C-alpha cells in the first residue's frame, strides 16, 4: 500500500513568518513529487513540482526533497493571509501512474 | 489554453436517480483521472484512463459506478442508482505522459437527498 502522510493541522503562523509543511511517503522508488494548494470550495492547484534531491525555489515557495529520508517539505516565506488553504502533497511512484495524495495540511496565516 | 472542463458544477438529485458527470481533458493530455473528495477520506482515486483505455478501476466503490472515455476529449462518470453516501465533490484531472503533474477541473459538487 503506497502511502503519503501529512499532518492534518491546522498549522497557524503569523503573517510574515515562514510556514513549513511536511510530507513523508512510503515507496523508496518514487520518482516525482508535487505540492498542490486547495482553497475551500475550490479544486487543487499545482504550486510546486520537484524531481531530484535538494531545494527548488519559486518566488516565496521552496520545495525540499530528501529521497533517503523519504521526506518532502514546502516552505512558504513571508506568509500572507491569502496563503491560508489546505496544502496537498502528491507523489508519483512510477511511469504514467496516478499521483497518490496525502490528506493535506490546513494552513492558517493570522494577520 | 483551456483547462480541464467539468459539468455540471453542482448537482442535487434524489436517491435512486441516475447521475452523469462529464469531463473534457486538456487538449494533448492522454491520461485522465476521476477522483472523489470528502472531508473524511480526502482525495480518492476512482479510475484512470491512458489513451482512452481504462487502466485501473479498483477505486470504484461499487458496481453502481461506471466510467467511460469514448474519445480523447470526453469522459463520463455515471452513478446508477445514486445513494446519499455518494454525496461528495468529484474531480476530473488530466496529464501528459511521463512525470508531468495532473491538472484538475473545477469539480462537480454532488448532493444526493
């Protein structure tokens, strides 16, 4: 059973702080990793993808991947109230197979 | 570019009725996925297609659920007969080959009374 685990939260951070969201996955052979943001009542929206160990930065977002520890994280710098949403970690294990999603972490940024 | 298009956006119907959800994937995408999302269970994969062929339908909860993809630009998910426990948001997503991410439609919010 391939699993993706996330802390459900809520994670509360003050405006301007760094929000750190974490995800672990069960299959060591996993190939690609994604973070989606989902606002209440909306569909998941891709915000980051990462395929190799290390950090990948895009604006205020940084994805970090450690395949040895089977760990993916998302850092949001200078958090804004508009970042308040549920963040879904997704993992593809091989080829053209579907993504496996975690249940998401709810982030609340307090003004 | 148009994204994944789902219809209807909302559906309210009575128990026992047939429900048909529709999806148009992004042009050029050859994999299509149907998901169901609830508070309790999160996003659950129901079925997916590669090049219009169903690959894995092990997530379809019961025989009341069926899905088709008659061509590269259209798919349906049908529930017959519907039950109150089928109430959820149903998402369709599509992707190209390889390690590309999935792109989601806006979803259909289904309520079975």
